[in-house]
């Protein structure tokens, strides 16, 4: 033990020796070198600071760093939290067809080419055709995400001019995305009208003037106003804008194409309602309630969509082929009327309490341990959508203290397992919600649980 303790920089193991150790573990020199440099630099600093370094630990650090560097990423994770659109776990789960389409697009593909005449085509053409069909809008285009879509629309349609918005809608959506800040970046000037809780049509009417570019509505995705409130509908805003030739820009965020009542949730404004009410442009995310890839979808009047397309920012904000492929496949589910079964996000939202109960009971029976029971619980929509929505479910609840473990420690073990599981910890119990565990993941989930709980 004494010999391992290093106190002088010259006694540190050489780079070539560490390379040999890595090579013996099958780690290539190209991967090992940066890890070795980093660990040695850190060790030298420790020695200069008067500390000591253990050779064994130094070697372990090198191996760990090198292994981490070459580990594939991202890793697949089992989401047992019950949060359907879990932002940290990549929001929407894509359908099988969407995944296949992404693979198909990964090589050469007819992204901007019409195969029949060999002419150049637009990359958003095919997705536009489907969006027009499923939303009822005249035209559509797609950018990187909904935040980009709002920035894009304001930059093109309102730069240097005024945008009228209700005070109750100049909000922060999450992750530092604040409507007033986006407005400043786009060069538009925000004109807030009304009050936080009440805004009337007359507030818009008296504020519009020659320098007004558009009326903006932003859906309060992540909070609710309750009590003494009053909002102006998109239809009313359209009526106010019509006489003055001002379009309404409607940022819906979650972008639901189905009435959320079918999930037992409160009504979330749908894209079709916004289009029918006459919004000039309706913006929504691809990876929230639509259940597709990250994208900022813009549907509305043809003239406005064409102006967006002609702007140089269109090139800067465009989507890549893999995203467009996944979006196309997702929209096809809606066109065919098979979205409730095929789009995982909708399937998960629809899961009944009985279904959840049956699965959680099966898990409990197969684990066959004391302290495993099925209890009523609540899943969440997530992704900053429908914040107060309560989706009743049944969860497998594990009292791991009976196994001599704390729930936190157990959750950590599950996170670092070969197939990581994200579970919920509450009242020193481990909660696993079947709603967000994919049907084909049941067996792996049980295997990882047995390992994590050290039961065989
Ligand atoms: C979520 C949200 C956005 C941002 O959408 P991303 O696709 O995450 O960029 C913008 N506006 C509203 C109203 C939202 O709810």
C-alpha cells in the first residue's frame, strides 16, 4: 500500500504505461490519450497543492474517463415516472413508423428532388401537404422548434414595428424562453395591453395604429389564470385585425390536433380551432402533444407562409432531413386516422386506470417480493403542457426499506443500471408508473429491478 502512494510528480506513472493499461482493456490510444492527459494534469495539480495520489485510483480514473468518452450516447432509458412528455428524457416518444422513416432518410434521399421530372423541390413540400390536410390551413412550413418559429414569424412580419399582446400572455414558457425577450431579439416592439388577469377587445382596438404589424396571442401553456379573468378569443382578435389588415399570430405551443377531453383532460386549444378562427399563422411544437420530433410547425395563410419562405432566416432555421422524415410519418398517422393507436404520446395519455392497474399488478406478482403493492397514483402530461392535468393511474410501489435500502439509493441504482430506469421517489417509497413504460419494456424493467434490489 505504501508504495502506491505517490507524493512527487516524477513518480506518477508514465503516459506510455497508462496507454498500455488502456490497450489491455481494449481502449484505443486515440481515446485513451485525452483521458490520460486530463487525469495526469489533475494528479500533478493535487501534488503541487500538497496532496498525495494513489496509483490504483489514478489508473481507475483513467479507465473510467476513457470508457465514458467512447460510450455511445444517448442511451435508451425506461421512463417509469409517469410524466408523458418528459423534457429531460427527450419529450415525445416517436412511433415505429417515424423511427423507420428516420433510418430511411439517413442516407441519400429525395429530400429536395422531384424524382418524376428530376427537378429541384422544396424540402418542406411533403410535410406541408399533410399539414394542410390535417389542420385545414392554406399553407404550412416547418422550422427547428416552436421557439424558433415565434422568433422567425416576429422577425419577418414585425421587425421595427409594434406587436400587440395581452399583458396576461407576455409570459415565460420555460427554459428561459420569455416572450418579451424573443420580441426584442426579433426587432419587434411589444405593446402590452389590458391587465394580467383581464383583457377586453377594446384594449386591442384602441392600441392598434399605423405602426402595428400584428396581434399576438400566446397560449399560457404552463400555468392557469383562475378567478376574475377575461380573455379575448382568437376569433375576436381576428375580427379586430381584419378591418385594419392586421394578421393574428397564434402561438399555441403544445399543438394538439385532438380534443384533450378524450383523455379526461381540460380543453387545450387545438390547431384546427385556431385555423378555423382565422389566425394568419398558428405555431406549435412537433414534440409536445402532436407526438412527433422536435420541430416548430407554422400553418396559416398562404401569403404569410410565402413571405416566411422567401426570408433569409428560413435557411438558418430549417429542419434536417431526419426530422422532416419523422414528422412526415407522424402526420401520416393523423391523416389515416390511426393516431390514437400509433402515436405513443396519445396512446400513453389514453391509458385507462384499469390498464395501468393490470400492468402494475403483473409487475408486482412477477417480482414476488414483500413490500411491493399497487397503489392509486397520478401521471402528468409534462413538457410544460396542461400543468394542472391529473391523469389517474396505478403505480407499482416498492417499500425498499424492507430490503435494507433507502428509496433514494435504490433510485440511483436504477439510474445507473445497464438499462437505466427513471422512477419516482415519494415518502421513502419507489413509485413506478406503467403509463410511460413502453409495452415491450416490461421484461427488461423487471430484470433491472431485480438486479437493482439485489433479489434473484
Ligand atoms: C413550449 C412552447 C413554446 C416553445 O416550443 P419548443 O418547441 O419547445 O421550442 C413556445 N410557445 C409556447 C406557447 C409553448 O408552450
